[in-house]
């Protein structure tokens, strides 16, 4: 019971407070990879805490850090001081199981639809592509358009789609390879699943928009690491003057609007010297940002329950 309360408190902190402190990691002078990993880690931590609640109710761990709180709660249960406790456990267990069932159902449906739509889109692209080129870890499809078209599709067959006008722009292709290497399509799918399943939670509701921007910033930085900032800036500059692609080319949602491109160029220009290099501390720092609130919440719940139990037992 104690661990379950702590996990629920951790879930509440992550769901409500996480967007506030995660936004502090989002700035041009900081690594977008750190911010992206922190948002992703917070979503995963939230889902893990929700999934662990029914398990904790069944197992009722009472050793280690939670030993005193657990012993106090069991003593009150045995003496009948908390007659409503069994009913509360049932409500918490059923509620958490219903949330998990909703998450699993939404994840299954959204993932199936995503794979179906991606497969349909790829079939259409193969029909209209004028050239197919093998690439490092992805197939490159060249479409018969001079528009500066360039995007990628994840899945079983990673694919980069370019117009003939962008096929010879290495920085643009490097940006898309960065998306595929970073599994950015899966991260965005995870964020959208959470937003669809739990839209009333601020973290889940805000994650798709925040992560959609961060994957672009991260891919820009990775492309700049290979080809230099100026090459990526030149590639982005073509978007700002690009006409709307013709109706013969079906595009997925793309951050290629003038406002989005201007923001991406600002982030790249404002990045401090050397920030386009890989940061070894990004992932450990993101893990700490994601897990610390959950660990502190469980500890706080244990201390609070122990104090209340001591007062009631006295």
C-alpha cells in the first residue's frame, strides 16, 4: 500500500509538474538531445509508475526503505483503525488497471494505424518515384519534383523521400538520417499515443508539440556536426522560399512552414560554439531529470505515511 501511494504521488508529480521543469531544458543554448531525452524519459517514467501501482498492491513490499511505514500500516490494518483501507486498495487497483487497459488499447490501435498508413504511403511513393537509391540504413526515393522536398519515414523499411531538387543536398539528407538514427518517428508516436490515451494529463497533452520541435532541433544539430552549421543553414534557407508542393505529391505533416524554419535557423545560429558535438552527459542528465521526481515522491510518501501512522498509533 505504501509503495502504491508513493507511485501514485510520483505519477501525479510527473503528469502535472514535469512540463514546468522540462521546459527549462528547452533553449537554444542547451542540447536539444538532452531536452528530448528528458521529455521521453518522463513519459516512460509516468507510464512505468502507473503500470507498477497494481503490482505493488498485490505484492505489498515491506522491506528496505519502506519497512517502517509498511509495518506501521499493517499494524493499523490489524487493529481495525483504518476500516476503509481495503476498499481504498480495491479502488486504486481497479482504477490503475482501467488506465492501463486504456493505454494498451490506444497504443495497439494507434500503432496499427500508423503502420498501415506508412505502408500505404510508401506504396504510393514507389509508384511515382523516378529513382530509388540505397543509402546507409535507409532507402532513398527521388520524386519527380523540383520543390525542396525532403522527409523520412520510419518503420520496417526506413525511407528518405526527396525531390530531385534536394537529392544533391547532403545536409538535408543528413538531417533525415539523423531522424532515423535517433528513432524520432517512434518517439513522436509514443507522445501521440500518450496524448490520445491520457489527454487530461498536462505532460501527455503537451508532449507531442514539444517533442515534434525537439526532434527537428536535434536532427539539425546532428547534421551540422557532419556538414557544418553553414551547410544546414543553407539547406533550411531553401525551405523559407519554397512554394507549396504540388498536389501530385502527398506529404505527411512537416515542420517546413516559414515560421518553423525561422525558429530552427535561430536555434542553430544561437547554439554556443562546440554544442553541435555529441554530449556524453546528455543521457545520464536526462535520466536524472526523469527519475529524480519519482524517487523523491516515493520517499516523501513513505515519510508522510510513517508520520501519520505514528500519530494514529499513539
